[in-house]
C-alpha cells in the first residue's frame, strides 16, 4: 500500500494487521482518484472511517488543502499519525479517535468539506447512517462530492450481464442507501462503478 501520485508519491503506508480496517486496494484507489482528480486541488477533505488514512493522504499528496481523518480505533489513529508523518503531510491533518456520529455532532454548524470519503466496515448499516447524519448536519460544502465504497455480493467471475445488474439503480439504492428512498432523495448519484466486488459510488448532496 503506497501513495500513488503527488508530493508523497511512492511512500509506503502501514495498516493494522487483520481485516479490521480493510485498506482500499491500489487498483480501486487509482480508480477513485481518476474519478475525482479535478475535485482535489485546494479542497477540504473528510474521511470518516479512515483506517490507515491512505485516501485522505493521497488527496493531500495531490494538492488538497487540509484533511480531517476520523476513526474510532485508537490503534488505527496511531497508524494514521505515523503515515501522515512519513508522508510529510502531518501539518495539513486533523486526526481524531472518535465515533463518526460524535464527530458529526461536534462539527455541525462549524465545518464543511469538499470531498468526503465513506468506507465503513462492510455488511453494516453504517453507510446510510453516515449519509443521513452528514446531510442533517450540513457538513457538505456547495459542490461537494461524497465517495462511497461498498461490497457487492457478486461472484468474482460474474458475467457481464450480472455486473450490469449490479450498477442498476435498484442495487445502488440497496447497497448505498440501505433501501431508503427518503435518504436517496437527498443525494444525486453521479456515478457507480464496480471493481471486482467493490462498488465505488459518487454522490452529490442536493441543496
């Protein structure tokens, strides 16, 4: 796992052992930043389930102005701090050990972000819960983009037709919004692509 491009290009990053933080693969990370490459320069970044911090650090390496990284695991936060120092990007970082709901409550009315990464543990309801909390707290700056990473229940060697099904609106509704039409009505789906079993969905909050 490494920084792909920018001032910290090639820097190797550490991650917690095991599958607790499940780092985004380099292939998926490259795809993500290809999608949002023109939305990074000078922007404020939020990563609510930061893990190793690699997504926010990649954004900083590519020219983002500042990044806030939140993870409820103190061990993960220690890894993020080490990675931020290793990339020489620490001064642009705010790193906190906190539950995402507590952070959002504290930031409501005080903070707004241009790019928000949401990569919570798979097979939980944390993504729709976080999307609702973000919208309620108005943490999304005008023109902001939310990058969501979810898992798809799809065979590795699935047919093209099966893959096409997975990017249909009803599957996005289920995986990203937990089936809630009320929540889906608060966001525009800009794009949803599959990379193996990983779904990357870009959202824009409706104002």
